[in-house]
């Protein structure tokens, strides 16, 4: 697909190198550089959204990777300024008893994008290749069947016109442990810790082998995996969004300008007395010192 103004330039591509291997933890992207570029990319995401809405395109983006790799925070930056009627986040809970008796992909089909929609999957059907396989939540036969069916399933989606992108957020075991520990004493993020995170540490090599096997079977020419180096979350978000934008041949959709009319004067309306309503207490008033603006 043709590159758009959202993607990296030629010089940036040359600096990346042929394989993009990680060689130690990268220097953290400066905050001012990150914020400036993020706003530019988010403006391009709005343009992409309008193109999808107006053309009826269907975009499906899968976010996978290690626990604490930064998938959720990347999704937040993608959707921050987008219309939730156009862009949906899908993060399915554990399957119900009925869903466990279905064809494996069946529970995901209702969440696929319709015309004019972008769907971001915070984990996906690849649960079967990762956590279900490693933790024994599926049988070896079910895992083998998934590996055989997944490329076929994705081929059908792509042939039907869905633009499918798969991102794997990659971090080191040291960085994963650091992020887990940072959540222990953070009341705003403690909910992110679970017994599965403990298993993610204990079974690091098992998950590594599962990921390697998954890539071997499902990294195809028509539905490739793209690895996002995620040791630095700022770089990971910038790189992932820039790549997504550069991979879709979208164009700017010029909307009709909106003008605001003059507000008409009230003719036959009198507002009811304020004491008829229940107002929330002015909690903000206790935060402000007298004389402060």
C-alpha cells in the first residue's frame, strides 16, 4: 500500500536498520519530542477515521504481546481523539461455558468491523496460541487445530476486504518485572496485577516457545506479524501508530464547513426555579483557596 504522511520518512527507515533487533534498552524518547509527534500522529488518525467512515473500509488491528508490554496504553493513545461510534475496542473476558462449546473463532466473529469501522483488539483469538496453550486451558489437539485454522481464517477475512494488522509488543524479562513491581504500590494500577502475572514470570521460557511457534505458523505473507520493540513505551506507541498509518492508503476527506447560527431569543420559555433541581455538591470549591483564579 502507498505510504501516507503519517509514516516514517526514508532517513528514519535507514536508521532503523535491516532487521530492527534490540541491542540493549534504548534511550527513552524525550517527552517534548514524544508529545509533539504524538499529537501529529493523532491528527492523522482522525484523518484515517474519516476516510474509513466515508469509504466504508473495515480495519482490524490486533494487539498482542507479553503481560505489561504496553498494549493497553498504546490503544489509549490511538483512540484518544477518535469517535467511539467509528472506533471500537474489543477486550473479551474468559469464555463462558457455552462459548467453550463453540467453534473457537465463533465468539470473535460478532466483534469484527462492519463497513466504516475500526476495531482494536486488546488480545484476540491468539489467546489460544499463548496463555491457553501455556497454562493448559486448551488441549494439545485444540492448540494444533487452532494453528492450522488460524491462517485460513485470517485469509478469509483479508479476501473479504478487511484490512488486518497484527502487532506484537516485545519486552525483556527484566523490563516486564520492573513494570510489575511498579504496580505493587500504585493504587491506580494494582488492579492490573493478577495471579496470571506471577505465572508470566515463572513461565517466561514457556511463553517464549509458544510465541516462537505461533510466529512460525501464523506469520504469513498475506497476514504478517509486526514486532514493536516496547522497552520504551513512548517509542513503542510512536512507532506502532506511524507504521499503521503508513500501511493504509487513505486520503484526506474534506468535510463540509460547519457554521454556527445566531442564537434565537427566547420567546415563550421561562426557566423553572433552580431549587426544583438536585445539584451535585460543589466539591471543587473546597479545593480552591480564597482569591485564587
